[in-house]
C-alpha cells in the first residue's frame, strides 16, 4: 500500500456503472451483499450518457421535425426550423434525469459509490485513483469482483478523434449545429442510425462501407427496406470502400477512400472500383467498438482475454479467476445494453449462491433506423442448420390497417417455428415500432409458445401488434388478411 492510502474491504466490488455494472450492484445489494461500485466518469455508462438514450432522443426529435415537414398527404403543411443546440439540451435533460435515477437507486439498495479509476493489485485487491494529482487513492480488498468497464469506439488509422472534423458517435451526439454535409465511415447499426438522424435534419449524408451492403450481420431481407428508405432520405452509399485519409479542403474536408477488394466480392451488387474523394463538413467514424480492458492491469489478477482484448467468461459470467466475473461489452458479444444488464443480474445471483445462468436463446436485438429492425431467436437458416424442419409465416405492414394510419407501411413481421411441434423458434420484424413488437416474439420463445398460442391470442384492433398474430396465422395457413402460403 502506498503511504497516504486508505484501505477498505467489500463483499462485492463492481467496476463500471453502466447498464451491466449498476444492475449487478443493485441486484447484489438486494441479495444482502456488501457492495462497492467504482465509476470513473458518469453513472449510467455509455448507454445512458453517450449511446442508446442520447441517440434515441435525437432520432425521435429528428423524426418529429422530418414528419412535420413531410406530411402533405395527410393535409399538413409545415416548414419546421431545427435548433440543434436546443434539441441537444432536451436530450441532455433526459440523460441527467436517468443518470441521477441510477445514483439514487444504487444508494437506496445500499451500494457504496466511489468515483475513481480502478486497477487490480492482485486477485483480491484493486487500487482506486481519485482523479488528478493530490486527490489520493485507496485500496479495496474484495471477496468477489464484477468487471463491467464497457467499450469505446474503434479508431482507424489517420482518423484521430482528437482532430476537430473527425467525430466518434459520442461527439456526433453533442454537436451544437447541424452540419451541412457529413461523411459516415461504417454502415453498421450505429452508422445507419446516425445517418438517419442527420439526413432528417437536412444534412447531406454519404456513407462509406467496406462490405457490400448496409447492416452487415442482419438478414438481407431485413436490411433491404432500411437501405431503400435511407436512399429516399437522400443518403448516398459507397459500398466496397475503406476510408484511408482526410485533408482540409475549401471550407471543409476531403475524405479519401480506397476500394476494399475481396471484401466486396460477395453479394452480386455493383461496386465502384476507382478511388473516392468525398467532400464534407465533417466525418463520423462508426466502424465498431472495442473493450475497455487495457486500463485494469488484468495481469495483476491473472485474468485472461482473447486476442481482441475481450475478457473471456463462462455461462455464469465467471472469468478464468473463479471469484472474478465479467459482464457487458467488456465480455464480448452480444454487445447490447440489455444483454449486459442480464449478465450483471446473473453474476450477482451466482455470487449470492443462486442457481442462475446465462441464456441467450431469447435475447432480442433492435436497430432504431427508419424503419426499425427487431430480431430475436433463430433465423430460418439458423433453425434449419440446427436440425429443425421449419415453417415460416409472414405479414406485410402494407396489409395492416394501423400501419396505414401511421403512414409507415414499409416492412413485415416474420415468424419462424418448428413445423412438427409448432414451437416458435425466431421472430424478425422490420417496420414501424419493430423494437417494441419484438418483445412479444421474445416472450413466445421464452415461454415455449406455439404458433397456435400466438394466433389464438386475441390482439386489440387496430394495432401494429396484430401483425404478429397475422404472421402466426399465415404460418398455420389460416391468414385472414393476406393470402396463405
């Protein structure tokens, strides 16, 4: 121990107060464990402060502005003015309300909160540094530790986030004015969500993607309506390119991109072959996230990582060191806030001696583009690869009365089930409120429901949720509002 340090002890030490960490701490407190939670920056982590909540707030606000100015077919004529600084201020108020709530909930559940940066001193000790010089540090002995330090945006060569025109997603969500033009590097879910926000606010958006399509990792039939809508918003795509450099040009910048070669060979889509030069006011890099595991001195505790720095953990969230757990983004895929929260609860319950374990069978994922995507369970091909004989039902939103009254009819609901027993194996939605509708399909999988269960559940009319029932009826050959297969 360093001279001047203080030393304390705790049953459970949680490092990181994001959705995985603070949920783990609260759950451990509910289980009558003595809990200490260390956070170096802000309660709520990336999700509440710089990710999920801020981006969804701005998606909602930009959608309101866009709809107000594009509702002539409803008999509405408006020319809304956008004050991005005011919009960001509204977003910041939401974030402040939520992060303040997290702090209050932790305290109400007996969690001891400490601000600082934690590094391991051994298998049962961490040192917590309190800010800058002269603010001291302390050692904390623990019986169990839960690592929940999250992730950060990946930086690519020649695009340093410290350079003014180069933005990561966090910086893009804090702009005080709408850029006239923006190049986005990466057409994954973060890039596509932010492309939607800025296109609806009037920015000329160009997207560079190394692969041959948007939203890699999602089925093409789910990504297709999103890309079509993005193009209708004026978003321009350049597939099969990797951003290589940028330089000042005129009043803005010029982004250079090179063909990505074989990465674009699959998919049958025309791919440009010449080098690109794209002019814009700013460039946003959204090529993925990497774990924050390099600041913890994991070697001091003997904790192992994979070759990308993610901490390896088993189905009870244990690392290779039995009394130390890893949850959330730092433990790898699925890098979703709700997955991290579930992992945090499991870790706390395992520490308390409860028979808890992780199960990703009914873990949903949502993309908040226009239209939204929601998916849970197996795709049709995944189910067939797993040995199931499948039956599939589909219902297009164009046949939904409620969807027609909202003016959003792109997309469909697809349900995948076991042909023999009828158990629901997967659900996939692209369309209005997909992020909400996917919960019904996740519940069906979790409860072992069959197509008959879903189809015979009476749904309120007129609602978007009827589309889930209609998809199940379609799989059974009983569809009323569409032609059966």
